[in-house]
C-alpha cells in the first residue's frame, strides 16, 4: 500500500505564495501615506493576487483531498430539552 505524503507539492506552493503576498502586503511604509496612486498599485499587486491564490488554492486542494462525508447523527441522541426535563430542569 502506497502511503500518501503528509503535504503535497501543491499545498507547499500554495502556502508559500499566500505567505509571500501577505508579507508583501504588510511591508511598513509602503505605499507612502497619502499617495492614492501608489495605494491603488499596491492593492492591485498584492491584495488581488492574494485573493486569487487563496480561493483558487482552496478549490484546487479541495479537488485533491476530498472531505469525508458527514455521518447521519439524527437518531443517536435525544434533544437537549428532553434531557433537561428528564433531569428535573426547565
């Protein structure tokens, strides 16, 4: 049986790019305070790629590693109010 690696190459690239663009976005003093043109460029070059990488990466990783289906727990436990009445509360 072939064991799947803990982290795939895609996950490492995704994490690295998210951290890189987050760090670039948070450089102190960039853009200069009050410079609206620089703020637009700064946002276009850091925030927009960060959003694309974040959400695009989540879609790609979700395709690679599917979540387990949720099991049906509807009949396993009685409702909270019935438990409280049985204990003498309410």
